[in-house]
């Protein structure tokens, strides 16, 4: 009797484990409906959007219909985002008990890893005859150092320069063609159920682009705002309810898990040339220098090509700047202290792609074209052109402006001309906005200096306006720098951290300013 006690103790522990391993599996091949909400990378600031490697995230909510058996079950969610953060997943409609992400994706690297130590068929070109031959081979290493053994011996693949292909007997059950998340439910009654899976996925980002057309007098601006939604994910979401959230969102370390993104990148990567010895023999390697690259095409050929070939980037610029009616405009909604822009029609958030949707259309936003410089120690900086306006309803705007970039055009006798562009931060309603976009060419500044003793310098500046119209010119004098400015011949306006001398320079005219500066002693 005492010899039976170990079996009696082990049996209660083994039985639940065996039962858990045999839970029924329910496969959900894809969502019935999906909503994708993109968030902007707060660490990016005013830096441009990295469309190839977006560094923010999205909240994805998928509605699916599944037939659940009674009791506990494993639901296999296929087609989730490859950058999913598994610990962020929440399931509504079926009480979950545990969740797992299947990171083994069907790919070249995944097949090599799965068949390491097993026999496959090696198809390649025979270097002697040029014919395609097949032979048995055994994979001896992982994908980043692909080595096989054949009847000829041990060799590294993809080093000969000839075509080589591995043929596998089948796809292992452990590899999935689509990203997969599995969840085990608690005990439930079963039946047809509509469930919602919500999770965070990395590899998304968005940006705002403002395309403005200056009026000929520079006193107003027609403004068109575009959302650029970027996805580096391997999964496409068709007919999705898409939106973008503007503002800074706090994220925990758990939501910054990039294991899904790493698994996606590793699945794409198969090093075909690592550790290959150069082709040929050790006696004919030469000096190792590469042949010179071909000469670039002549300038005339390049310019002629611009008249014929329209690149994708140029097509996008034409589309964004074209003054045409906009059929779909994203609607702004409040989300606490944040602002959410919801696209009113279903759209496809395609894998590894970008999408542009208008979110702001305003005509004749009142403002001013300003020419401005600033004193940098004893010398003025270069003169910049900027458009200044108040983000208020009475001036034709009055909407929050998310961070992005502003591109300005202006109509001329020769057509619509590109003026310049610049980055812009988040701007609130009723906030003053300045978009600096170009260096001035028709407005110059002639500074002169004269020592007045005891470290004092007399300054004289002549502003020359070569434009056929009057301009507004400003000089900023910092109040917290190492020099003290005084004795101005004109009136100054105080602003935070600076004093501003503003004047109107007549068409084809000049205006002068005199002042003194000295090194600050306190």
C-alpha cells in the first residue's frame, strides 16, 4: 500500500494538465468590423514623420463572430496586427483566462529555423553544365548563417553567385501565414457569440500637413490640412473605421513592448551572404576594389526627365497642393483634453503604406506677411519671411492645429509657385501662429557699427525693400542675452523674452533705425 502513494499524489496534478492541453480550438480567420485609431509619437516633436519606420502606436478594435463550445476553449485570432502588444489585449464578450502571441510566422527564416537538422531538397544551377539539378541536403544552421550538408560535403548557401533554392516537404503546423493571438476562455455556456478584441500595436504614426496659398497681397491664406496615416505593419485592415488622436498620451512600459515588431522584422530577414568567402580563388581576388560607378546623367537629361516622368513623391505633392474640392474631410471630436479626427467613411489602412485624408478646409484666413530678423549678439540674423495669423474664428480659423509641417504657395503671373515650408508644433485655438518658410530675397538690411567708448557700440541699420508693394518689417531684440540694447530711434513693443521694433517699409523704399548696445554687467 505505501508504494501506491506517489501515484495517488501525481494523478490529481496530471489530470488537469492533460485536460487543459486538449481544450477545443476555435479559429477566427478575420474580423467582421475593425476600428484603427492612430496616435502620434510624442517624442518626435516637430521632426518629420518617418514613413518607413513609424515609431508610435495604434489602438485596434476588432469585432468577430465565433461559435464557442460549452466550457473552456482556446480562440485563435488570425490576422491581428503583427506589431501587437499581447499584454494590452482585452476581450469583450467571452471571459478570457490567458493569452499568447504566436510569433512563428511563415517566412524564409521561419522555414529554415523549423527545418534545422532535417532533410530538404536543394535545387540549384550546376556550375559546370548550367543545368538545374536537385539533391538531398540537411539544414545545419539557422537562417543568419545558412549552412547545409550534401553528398559533396558542408557548404554555405547563396555564396556561389548562382541560383540556389531550398524546397521543403511542407509548412510546419507551428508556422502561421498570418499573425496570431490565442486566448483561453473561462467556463462559458457556448453558442454563437459576437466578441470584440481590442489591443495596442506598434509600428504606426501619423502627421499633419498644411498646404496654404497666400493671397497676392499677403494678407490672407487659403488653408488645406491633410492627415498622413502611416503603417509599417504586415496586416491590412480593410473597410476600417479610422481616426487619429492629436495630443500627448502617457504610455506605460507594458504598452511599449516591441516584441511583436521584432518578430515581424526577424521573419522578414534572411541573410543570404553572411560569412561568404569571395567568389574565385585566393589567387585571383585582386586588390578588392569595386569597379567605378557609372557617370551621372547630364543635367539636360535630368531636366528633360522631370518633364516626362512624374515620381510618386511629385504626384503626392501635386495632390496635396491642388486647389480642388475635397470629397471627404475628417471630423474633429473631443476626447478628454485630446482631439480626435475621425474619417467619416470606411477606409483601408493598408500594410506598409500611407494614406492621406483631408481634415481642415478654410478659405481666406486673415493674417500678415512679415519680414523678420533678430539681433544675435552684435549682428542681425538673416531676414526670414513668415506668415502670422491668430487661430481664431473671427480671423477665419478657430480650430486646433496638430503638429506637422506647413507648405506655402502663392499665385503669380507664371502660375502657382512654391514659396517654402517649415515644421510647426501643436497650436491651440486663439493662439498666435507664425509659419516661417523662406529666406527673404527682395528685402535687405545694411548694418553699420561705431564704437562709442566704454564698451558701448552705436548701431545704424538701413532696411531696403525692393518689392513693388509695402512690407511689414520686424527686428527682435532679446532681453535675456549677454548684451543690453537701448537708445532706440523708434518705438518698441514688449513680448516674452524680447522687444520688437516693427515698421512698414514703403514699396521700393528704405527706412532706418538707430540704437546702442553694451555688454550686460549684471
